C-alpha cells in the first residue's frame, strides 16, 4: 500500500507520495504468535483468506511520473507490481502505447481508465496537468472524477488515496483541521503536501500494524508555465531547489 496526495491551489498542482513498496505472501509455516499479533494479521486480511505476511521490499519505489509526451503528472497507489513489472514501468508503457503528443489532460485520464480497467479497484491514479491556463485534477479508479471542479466552478482543495485513515482524521475529523487552499501560495502547497505524506509515515511508526508507507517523499509541481520535480529521490534529492 502507499500514501499519495494532490494539493491544488490557484497557482498550481502538487503531487506527492511515499516510496515504500510492500509485498504480501501467504504464510506456510510460522512460529507461534501472540494474541495481539493475531488480531493485527486478521485485520489486514479478509476472513476467507489465509493470513498474509507483509514485508517491506523497498523504500525506493517510483509512484509519481511526469509524462514526456505531454506535461501531465500521474501518481499511483495500490498495486506496486503489475504483470511482473513495477507500476512505474506500467505507466511508461501506457504512455508509449496510448498517449499522443498534444493529448489534453482529460484524454490522458480517459485513456488510462480504459488501459487499466482490469486492475480496478486494486489501484487508483491521480492524473493532473494544465490545458492552456485551465487546471485539471482527476482521480482515476473504477470511475473518473474531476476533483478540481464543483458545481461548474473551480475548487481548490486536497485529495488523497492509499492509506487514507490518518489524513482523513486530520482533515475531515471532528473537529477538522481548517485549511484555506483558495489563498494558499504554491510554495505553501508544496509544504502542505509534504506534511500530509510525512504525517502518515510518522504516525504509522506507532501503530500496531506493518508500516506500509515510508521512504523518501517525491514531490512533483505542475503550473501553467512548467512542470518540475521539487524533490525526487533520483532526479532532485535536495529539499530546496
């Protein structure tokens, strides 16, 4: 599992995600476990399944990509390995096979929805970018939802997916954390996206469950003028540009 978010403000869009890739396998033989450990394992699996052992395979998975043919960012959570290859390779194959130079953001979202149809609901994507000066933020799963429009008017907010509980408690709890993204500068949006990912990663440290989020936080920034990696574990590992 993963945690990813998109923060969209008037000046731009920020995509952020963790880098941990977790694998699960059915336990064949194991040492005796405590009652607490049994409850944790049962909570992570459906009753009709054999207990699964989760392991953290790597903290360097790539979950956000900036497409080369169009200035569109795609982030993914859920399945980390698809048909024997990382989700990053799957998205690159999608771009090679389906995306054309000049495709609008809406077309990229629709094509990805069709391309990955057999994978839903085990995976979810955010597809973000600009067509001219118009901002587009899509959540692509079993359905396609444009998240930055409400009642026909621009909406500035945050969306998140994956290990959602911690961010949901923070932003939608009672009382919720009050954040005004209508007046939030793009730099603050970068910091806020990083905060949401970091809060999830750090909170999992203390939960009685496998920490499925972790590793470096990758941050992609998209605006009307450009798209760039504010932070990337390979391309731009520094916090500040």
